[in-house]
C-alpha cells in the first residue's frame, strides 16, 4: 500500500490558486457553495475547504472535471494560475 506524500510548497500554492479559481467561477456563475456542491455531489463543507485560501485540500481530476462541468467551463480554466 502506498503512502501519501506531503504536498510540495510549489504544489501547495497551486492547490490554493485552484480553490480561488473555483470560487471565482462559481461566483461568476451566480452560484452559492451549496448549489455547486449539490451539483457535483460533495458536501458544502468540503467545497468550502477547497475554496479557502488558508487550507490545502487535495481533489481528484474526476472532481475537477465535475466542478468544471457544473460551472459550464473548460477544466483548463480552473488551472490557469496567475503570477
């Protein structure tokens, strides 16, 4: 059985940026956390942790694709990080 590796500093920042992008596009779509969470079958609390800028929450590609689909945007938009 494999053990989880710690998240590197560089990737930590990317997870935070990913969460901020999800929050941005969710708000742009006029959705609450509750509405988006329901659409992608996750708890509102988990989505809140993903979007929180002070919490690193790992999510699967499957969940990333589901979130992008619910927001009706290409998944690549969520991975466009600003410098």
